[in-house]
């Protein structure tokens, strides 16, 4: 039946597809050039045991962790459109002090041990017995060394052909306290923006943020006028040299430090990935009606945010324990 003239067409709800299994295998099932944007937070190296024999993050060395992640994105590359982007959230960890993997406050939070007892699928703290050969395999890491996993991954992806466009600091106003006395308390993680091609989709206007000072533009124009007066440059000439100076905005381009609090989730997965992170990534990196992929879907935060923003989404999840949680969450439209 044809709608009457003037009747708006019904808006189709975004598609959501959750596929359970190994992300490396599922990557091969994606249609070529079907994904606009990848937004994900993989399990961090050596920080949590999810209780699954095929889980990612328990590789014996950082090098193996990095290589496996690079291989995953190589498999995902054909499915990503040429103008597509990757937004990759990664945290770091420290080398052990007594031949064992240390429990950082980040680890304790992720495993639910902040109160002393583990809960949920994160069943146990990881302890790896290491020989001197083991330390050599770790790339000459010494006791108490910061492993540097985020940048190891970023540089490896760059070497594999990805464009490394930005490093974003996720600053946490409410970090877990640390008992260390010989270094600052860890209170940030990284979000890397990578692209498949030199030219890619990025909607700058969708993620503009309020200017810190309402009169930023007026002050900038006054400084420019003072400079021009001292250097004998007319405003007309300056407009020719840099015509963009004539454009003013009540908002500014989004910065590379995002201050966002963590939000513990009482369900089976600890959502330390606040919804504001995928929201910004999706708004900037995926056109309306496009498709977002999260190869480590977890509790489904990225999928739910994508739906609220009118984007289709595909999620991969290895652990079947999250099926009921994801289904219930998407049904209710609940964000943590």
C-alpha cells in the first residue's frame, strides 16, 4: 500500500547482529566492504581469565598478544570500507616483581577483586611463572617495567599498513587507588584512531565540544589584529592567505584527552568501557545508516550505542555466558 502524500516514510530500526564464536574465524564471514567503522576494546594482555579455553589475552608474551591482534585486523581489513576507521581502546600492565604477573589496580577492578573476592566470568588473577628465558622472551622486560602494550600494538598495526591518525587519552577521574609509592597512580588508557586509507570518513562537526572560554574567538581575533598591526599586514591580505580565519564557531574541534569516569556493572561483564567512548567514536567515524563492528562485544555496549545513534551493528563474542546478558540488555535498551 502506497502511503498518502505527505505521510512520512517509516524509519527502519537499525539492524543488530551478534555472532558467537572466535573473532578470528568470524572475521572471515563478513562481506567485503560491508563495515564503516570498527569500535572495540579487546581483552588487555594478562589481566583477566574469562574461563574460556580459546580466550584472547592470555598469550605467554606481549609479542604473541600483539601479533595475534595484528592478524585479527588483517582479517578484518577486507570487510572495512576504504574510507573506514578503527577506534581501538587498550590499557597497559606491569611486569611482575617476583617472576609473576602483577595485580595492578586495573587488574583488581577488572577481576572484581577490589573488595577482595573475584566475581563473574573473570574468575582468577593471573600468575605466570617466569624463568630468565621467559624474561628474554618478553622483550627484555625487567621486574616492575611498564609493558607498553598499547603502543606496541599501535606501531605494529602501522607497520602492517594501517594509518595511525590519533592517540586519544581516556583520563579517568575515578581511577582505582594503587598501593605503589615509587610511581604515579595509573589513571588513563589509550584510544587509537586508525584508518584503512589516507582519506577516510571523519565527521568533525558531529563531535565538536564546547569552547572552554566563550570569548575564545574574540581573543584570537584581537591577537591576530595586534600581530597584523606590528607586521604591517592588512586584514584583507590575511583573508587571502588564510580565509578560514573568517570562520568562527561557538564550539571547538574535539580534543585528544577525554575525561570519562568508569562505571562498574553488576552483571556478568564489568563495563569499564563507558558508553560515551563508543558514542564519540561512532558519531565521528560512521555515517548515519552505516554499520559498526565490535569484534569483542562483551556486554554489548558498542552495539547498544550504535542502535541509539541509528547505526547498524555487528558484534562478535566468544563467551556464551554473555548471550543472555546481551539479549536482555538490547531488549531493554539499557546502558550502564
